[in-house]
């Protein structure tokens, strides 16, 4: 098993929105692959939302309801992407050789 400081932050939340972590030495195990796949889906969804956002913001007839929905989607997606970036940054730091 990995040391406690080597836990992987997973791309989903647990009960009450608390972060979930994975403790394993096997980066190609089922849970690691599942997390990698979910991160890929989240990144793809963010790219799609970015394109949609540009279209909505450039539309002169966008309603207030559309803008509110867009803002909620952007917040949710930004939260997901921040979690992915944090997790990958931590994994990168662990894989770098020490001084």
C-alpha cells in the first residue's frame, strides 16, 4: 500500500461532498483506471462546455435563465477540473525524483 501522504484524490466526491481518496500501489488497477477514465470524461465535458459558453455569450438574444444555467454548469465543471488538476499535480510531484 502507499504511504498516507501518497493517496490519490479521486475525481468524485463522497457523502456530503467530501473528497475521496485511493490508496494503492497499482496505478493500472481497476479503481485507478476508473478514475483516469472519469477524469478524461470530465476534461472532455469541460472542452464542450467552453465551446457552448462562447456561443451563448456571443448570442445577443441569450436569456437570463440561459445565463444562470450556464453559470451553474461552469461552476460545476470548474470544480471537477480543479479536482483533476490537484490530483494530477499531486501524482506528478510524487513521481518526480527527490533532491
